[in-house]
C-alpha cells in the first residue's frame, strides 16, 4: 500500500477529513481532522476518490488530543473520534450539518443550534460485540476483525461495563448487551445460542435461537417521564440521557412551530383538497413515523393539543412494544413499512428513519398528510441533506436544526430539524 503526505481541508459526512491530491482526486482520510498535514496509507483507490488512514500527524489541528480512552492505544476500533478534543466535537458536528444543509439541502444560511450538553463518557446502554477466544465480551480492533476485550471502556454505562468485565460466552458468539440505566434491568442476547454463557444473576439471558422460536424477552427504561418496555429485537436510543435530550428537542420544536400547524384548531380543508400544500384538518393528529417502541408519540401524546397519535413502524417487536407503551393514550400503531404507508390527514409528522433517511416516496407521503410541520430526526448527515432537499421540493421550509451529541468520541451525528409549510 502507498503512503502519501496530505493536507486536509474539511470534514466529510462520514467523519473523515478531506484532502485533495495535485491531480484533483479527493482523498477521505480516516483519523485526520481538517487543517492538518498528515502521512497516510492509501487503503482504497477509485477513479474519482481514494480512502486513506493516518499513519503520522505532521501538523496537528488545534482540535487534536491524545485519545482519553486507554483502549485506543491497544487497537480498539469502537470510537472513531477519540483523537478529537471533547469540546471541539459539537463544533465540528454543527459545522458539518450547516454545510450539508446548504450544499445538499438547498437551505440558504440555515439555523443550526447546539442541543443539550451531554457527557461523552459512560452513557452507552447498548453495545454489540463478539466473544474473544477466552469468551470475553469484545469489540473489533481498528481495521481488523480481531476482537479486543473492552474492560475499562470509556463510553459504556457502568451497568454494561460490569457485564463486560464479569461474563463469559462461547468463543466467537455474537453478544448484545442492553440495560435500562434508570431501572437497572439488564438483558443479554447471544447468538447463535446462549449455551456456554455465564452472566451476573440479575441479567436476563436469551439466545438468538430462542427469539427466533418466538420467546419474548425485554427490559424497561425510563425516558421523558415515562416507562418504556423495550424488547430484545426492538430499537431504543443508545442512552437514557441522550433519549431525554432528543425528546426534549423534538417537543420544543413541536411546541414552537406546532401551533402554526393548527394542532387543536379545526380547519375546513385537508389533504383531500388536492393541493400539495393543503392546510391541516385540525384533527389534532400527529404521525410518529418509524416510531420504534413509541418514544416520541408517547411523550407528545401527553400534550393536551395532540388528540391522536398514529405510529408507523415495520418491526413486529417494536410495534408490540409501542402498543403496550402507548396503551394509556389515544394511539394507533400501524405495522407497515413506511414506503407502503397510506397517509391520512395529520397536523404534524415526526419522522425518525434509519440511516437511509425517508427518500422521495415517503417525503411525498409526508406531504400528502397535509401536515404543516415535519420534525425530522436524522442519524446520517447525507440522508439529512437528501431529505431536506426533497422536503423543500415538497413545499416545506427549513426552520431550524439542532445537533445532538448522543455519541461522544464518535463521528456519529443525530440532528433534529423542523420544516414548516
Ligand atoms: C432510528 S429508529 C427510531 C425509533 C424511535 N423513533 C425511537 O426514537 O426510539 C428507526 C425505526 O424505524 C424502523 N424502520 C426502519 N425502516 C423502516 C421502514 N422502512 N418502515 C417503517 N419503519 C422502519 C426501525 O425498526 C426502527 O424502529
């Protein structure tokens, strides 16, 4: 492999730094920051771009630090931004999102705000890994499939770390650890089976084979003032504090822009009027698109101005949890892939899709609800850019984005954006 000297200029959506070779070819440099000179090993070459990994930093950025977690020096590949100073991480995330909204989203001078301050350390309540040859919970090493035991990990919650340090599994097993930080309930899922596992006595241990055979297993978490049942196969946010922050930003946007959406105010015409910017019906309906276990719908459904929640979700396990979790409010959870969802009139759509984003057909469906407010929760900058552009074409105007730092020491970005029409 070739080693090259590169001067980096900007941050790419994947968290790497961008450099341009004399030929004009772009190089994405993992482990580098903007405004650095680095020596890097080229690991992938394409016609228009290449990928490289930092070997040596010749001129460091002012944002660069020694990784605070000792596991990085031993090769742990769990966090890709350990070399970025903790106070700089939110700044870099915001500047990246501002850039994406302008370049891809066609938003001139976007408002991009900082979310609630969150610690980067010891928050993570879910971690997926593999058992090493001694059966110890491990992540993968950087640029390798080899496992590295993560005793002393900086980001995992203490309830997770205790399982990491005291449990053993069959070598090579796939292990997912999930805990409720506020309930202390703990669940460990082991694939292909839980045979040969030893975990602390309070932990609910379940094999992937048992789940496939229909066994139900769950833990509970408390977020946004409500208690959530989360089944082994259901998505839940990666920390309780992060989920609280996310819920509070979404709720703030609904409070701030939702009155203009007509919540609780009866109007005459709805999406059936044929206009793409049809006014809302005033039914007080809020769609929670990709609702998971019902997090946003459950919290927003407690508001007196929201009369009904419609949850849309593809996973059977999450649908079952959402129906259970939202049993005390007027909520209808539809088990359907969002691409096949048939929209009904609503005032507000809160959408929290997977990394691939909403895409063109689902943005059309959002428009067809007649909603005047769409609150989009994005976990991938590139899909945020694409969805923003589609929402703008659908007649929505970008009002504001808030960038959350849910994944400290990682380039992973979570953004909540409000779009109004
Ligand atoms: C990022 S999670 C958000 C869940 C929930 N809003 C929360 O905060 O806990 C995305 C959810 O979308 C669901 N999902 C993924 N693709 C989907 C699709 N095509 N149609 C419907 N739901 C989908 C996943 O099962 C998952 O529950």
